[in-house]
């Protein structure tokens, strides 16, 4: 009876405190850690995540080594996620999983690390370091939890991330061509095909290989023209055998005819 009355009084006190800004300031300064913990949960449940996380952060050193430490660390990570601060959320979910490996929510924590990387992965035009980290984290997760119910969703995330890397690779190699650096373009385009043989940009990459070799040969000094025009012819046959009905067929045929005429 006493315990029930105590909980009712505590709940009423928490609600009163939550209703005012000055009450929150008092909470931050309070040494009543049980009240502070319950208030943090109330803030979280009422979607006031910035206030909740302020309290949870104060409670982490207080409850370190206790049973309540698990929940405090978990909700701290969740608060950052709910605020869409995915960098901090991923960091704290990682801490949670490492600190409490036997907790029932550790699978969620491991998933959230990879998912937060996924959510911060930039568009293909930018550096893809975060994309690589997200892929690595998802692969690690699947290896650790091969029977996870999240497998289908994760595969979709992986496909999306891989497409970003493919598009980034294509954009980088095409940039060399656009800048007129045909020798570098040839190397980059070939590497892009080697790294991503099933790329949706395969036809355009092979077309650019013909163009890059042709332009390199056309602009070369006389002693280098023969070898480079031969490379153009070789790339032409590779292209036309794979894409006989390509929209680029007329263009590559014209380059082939010029190269072949020179060789003859």
C-alpha cells in the first residue's frame, strides 16, 4: 500500500515538473535521481526528446554499473535517433551494444549502427566513405544475425548503397573524359567496369571507352597514332558485339571508320 501511494505521488510530482520550464531547470539540478529518471521517461514518451536526452546524459554516470544503466544508455541513443541526429545516435547505439552485449535489445542496437550510417549516406556526387561504412556494418550485422527478420529490408538498403558506389564510380571516370584527360579516362572507365561489371551504366562506359581511345589517338603525335587507333578499333568491336542496337551505334561506327582508314 505504501509503495503504491509512493508511486502515485511520484507520478503526480513528475507531471507537475514536466508542465513548466522552470520545473525542467530544477530537474537538471536535482539530486533526486529516481525522480529525474522517471521524468526523462515521461519526456521521451511525450516526444520531448531534447529534454529527455539532457536528463539521460546526467544519469549515465550516476547509474553506471547498475541494472538501470542499460535502460539509460538505450534511451539516450533512442533520443538522438528520434531527433534525427543520426551521427550521435549511431555512436551511442554502438556504445550500447558493446557495453551490454547480453541485453535483449543488442540486435536492435547493432542494426541501428548500420542504419544510422545508411541515413547519413550522401548523394553519389559526394564522398562515399559513410556509404562504405554502412555497407560494412550491414554485412557484419548479417553475419552476426543470419536469421534476422530484418534481412529483406537490409538487402534493399545494401542494393541502394551499392548503386550509389556504382554511380560515384561512373561519375568519377566520366569526369576525366569531360575534362579532356582521355588517358586517365580510359584507366578509370576500365576500372569502373572491373569493379562493377553489372553496372547500369555499362553501355555508356563502353561508349566512352571508344570515344576516349579515339580522341586520344586523334590528338596524338604521329608515332603514337597507330597503336591508339588500333585500341579504338578493339574497343569498337567490344562495344558493338555487346550492344549491336545501341543508340550510340552511328557514333562509334564513324570513329571506327576513321581509325580503320588510318590503319589501312
